[in-house]
């Protein structure tokens, strides 16, 4: 969904018009348009990740109960590439509090 949320800027057209012509699921289109759907929170998680907004990402990561291993991987990759934006401590703590079902 992340790439689709930039189409309006790239194509200089309203997102609703662009989405109307694309063969993707309606619930994905609804989430991209900002409508309240089951995919909306997932879309917001992706956007927070793309923007490096780690506090917001941490909130949604806890909501989706992302496994700690995934967040460890994010931290490893961030350190590897030497970026200034490192995942916040809350990302790791919220993941460790989340219970992941097998």
C-alpha cells in the first residue's frame, strides 16, 4: 500500500481517480482513500514506518503485536546503514510486551 499512497503526487491526479482504474481490492482502495476499514490501521503502520515516525510505528506495532524479532531486525538494519532515525525504545518494549501466538 505504501507505493500506492504516492501515486497522486507522482501522476498529478486525484488518488480517487487513479484508484478507480487499478485492479486492486476495494478494501485496499478504501484504506488508501483514508476510509475506516480493517486495513486502515495497517496502512497507517506502513506510513509511519516509511516516514521514520517511530513513536506512531510503536503504537501500531503493539496493536498488531509484531514479533520482537522483526523489531530487532529493524534496529539491526538501521544500525548497519548508519541512519540517524533509529527505532525508538518504545518499539522494542511494546514488542516484548506483545504475546505472539504460534
